[in-house]
C-alpha cells in the first residue's frame, strides 16, 4: 500500500515537472522569438483565455465541439464493438467484411470528411457521420481481436447452465472484452477529437475547429493557441475524470 | 427429456457417427447410464472423449444418432473455469442461478465457508477446484459431466479432490460421466469403465 502511494506521489510530481518544463520552454522560445504576433508568451495567452471565458465564447464553442466528440464516440464505439465481436466470432461475417474493413482503414480521414459533406451536405449529421466512419474501423479491429481471444469454456459453461442473454452479456462477454474496449476507447477519444476539429474547419460555423480556422485566417496566433490549449485541457480532464475512473472500476477485481 | 424406462436421471446414448469435416471421429456408440450410476470413459488423447461429452452435454447437436439426457446438467472441466471477475459466492449464484443460502451451504460442504468474498485468483488451485465442484453441485444437477477434472492436480491434491467428488456424488445421487485417461481415477470414483478406441472411435466395456 505505502509503496504504491509513494509511487503515485512520484508519478504526479514527475508529471508537474514535465508540465512546468513545457511552459518554461514556451516562455523561453517566446522571449527568443521576440515577436508576440508570431509566438505570444504563456501569460498573454492565459489572459486572452480568461477574456474569452468571460465573454462566454470559449465555453460555447468548446461545448459544441465536446458534444460532437461525444456523439461520434458513442456511435463509433457501439458500431465498432458490435461489428468487431460479430467478425471475431463468425468466420463468414469476417470473410465478408474484412475487405471493407481494410479499405476503410486505409481511407484518409480527409477523403471521408469531404465525401460526407459532398454526399450528405454541410450538415451536423454529415459532420458526425464523417468522424464516426473514421473511427469505426479501428474499434472494429481491436474488438475483433478481443472476440477471438474469448474463452470457449465460458461459452460452454453459459450454455450448459442456460444463462440468459443478458447474464451472458453482463457477466461473461463484457468482462472478457473490457480490456479491449478500454484500449479502443482510449485511442478512440484521442483520434476523434482531432478529427472533429478538421471536420469543423471544413464545414461547420461553430466549434473549436471553426474558431481556429477563423483566427488562422486573421493570422491571430494568440487566439489559435487559446482555443487549441483550452480544448486539450478539456480532453485531459475527460481522460482523468471519466475514462480513468471507469477503467479503475472495471478492473477492481484484479487488485482485490 | 427424461425417459421413464431409464429412470429420472438416466442417460441414453445412441450415436451413429460424428465427423469434423472429412474426419469421422466417433463411430457407432451405444451407452446407457442408469440413474445415479457413475461411468468412466477412458482412451488416448485425441480419440474423441471430449467430443462425446460435448454431445451428451447438449453443446454439440451436429451428429448422427440420438442422445437422451436429463435437463439439469453440471459440467466440471479440466481447468476450474471460474469467472475471475466474480467473487467465489457470485461464481455459484450468478452462473447457476442458485440462491445465496444454498450456495453458502455447498461452500461449507467443500470447506470454503470463509472464502465467499474472495476472487478466484485469491484462492489456491486446490481451493479453485473445490469451488468448481461446489458450482457443479449447487444447482442440484441430475447429470454430472466431468472432462479430465483431476488432470492438472498433483497426486496428493488429486486424491483429496477425488474423495470429495465421490462423497458429493454419493450424497446427491447424481448420475455421473467421467472422462479421463487414468484408470486410477475411474477406480477412485467407483465407476464402471468403458474404453474409447479406433478411428472412428467405438466404445468397449471394461479394461483393454
Ligand atoms: N471443433 C473441432 N473441429 C475439428 N476437429 C475437431 C474439433 N474438436 C475436436 N476435433 C478433433 O476431433 C478429435 C477428437 O477430439 P477430442 O477433443 O474429443 O479428443 P479427446 O479424446 O478429448 O482428447 P484429449 O484426451 O487430448 O482431451 C481430435 O482429432 C480433434 O482434432
Ligand atoms: Mg479432451
């Protein structure tokens, strides 16, 4: 217990040293550059961030982007888990969908986004669909791996005892897939929020990606940084306060 | 499902053939196990013992012939096959649908009365085996199917678990089919022994 406690303390202090180092490097680079229009120092960026926050602009756009991330995440995970498990458990489905999967995996994100906007129109649905389609293949591949690793003895047990579908799902299937779902969610959220910004840049009139595009056209580096950093911070919070606690809860039995 | 001519817990096996693709694994196999009797099936590795047991357990319907077995079947596998994310008690109740009191009673019978809240990885291998036996008996089974249940144990532990298994079988009056390649195990359970041999495999009575 005490070992893991000091270990955690050590890790979090290293975390802060690393963060401080990053900010210090930024400050030095800004001083050396000597041109606030090109690279503003940390403090002015923070001040500008406060200004945007008070005006309500920041939360509005960050909120919209976060909703898009959430929608695409839930869709991509649901579809990817379902298709991945079906492919991992059924050879016919696997053979049928594998070529489609390979094509989708190798399709550049930009192509998917442009086609979605062209075919569906410059709508919210197109934006969410484009992000989802980008993410589904990766979730599918990871969950197919998980489904292939399922223990057939557990299936035999469930069949002989005639466990209900719900019990099988909850107590046999999901716990075995949990590590794969966690890995897919982790890499998923990182990929999705990056793609959402591109989608917003190309065809939405709100959200962080839209704002970054706007300030890019105005050559306002400071405001680009304000929005970029704000969203990185939000995603770090999601990781720390949503993803990690869920993972810890799912893994509680391992450390019992 | 049960056939009155054979009694409530009897097993009636008439297999005409079982193949995997082009390979005929089982030939013609006829075996009746009377209610409450224990039968052992021995044979070399890869001969089809597990295949036969899967058919009897109702896990494999893709064969020629007919099998009649009771409805409530409990398996015991070579590995304890416990769900690692459930406590010992939940491993009994969630999987079999048995009640908590019944589960606690059976855990006491196998000597695990103070391990209810433990997860499987917190139990020794011997305790895991006893828990998997407890799971098999908690649902008040009519037929027990065991596939090499003592194979992964050292000699002393195997003797202990075999004695416990025999006692549980006798106390419950369950019909039992044991698959093993050790004749000593069959003897320890007081089982009538059959031997599986040939390609496709057929069944002969007694020791060969
Ligand atoms: N799902 C399957 N698909 C194809 N062949 C199979 C399958 N299951 C078993 N077999 C084959 O059927 C034969 C009998 O297998 P089985 O598992 O019943 O043997 P066993 O007698 O239980 O052997 P062991 O003592 O090693 O457990 C083997 O040759 C095996 O390769
Ligand atoms: Mg076998």
